[in-house]
C-alpha cells in the first residue's frame, strides 16, 4: 500500500500547522512558568514575638521567664 502524494502533502500541511500553533504557546508557557517560580518564592518576614494564642504550658513558662 503506497500513500498517494496528495495525502502525504495533506498530512505534511497538518503537521506544519500544528507546529506553528505549538510554537505560539511555548513563549506563553515559559512566561507563566517564570511568573509562577517568582511568585512562589516571596519572602515574608516572621515576627519575633510569641504567638498570643499559644496556651500550652511551655508557652506560659516562656512568658513567665521573661
């Protein structure tokens, strides 16, 4: 079974179209990955105080030691 040149040409055109559409999405995907990587590494300062909601005996001992 040989494939006709017309069918081969049609498949080639379909593959080229898919490649062009895929090439449009690569920069978008890379950009979103960069934004996600940068957004995931936000540095938040942690307060150096005790949590006022702490009710354990250890927390009370720390408060009374000060």
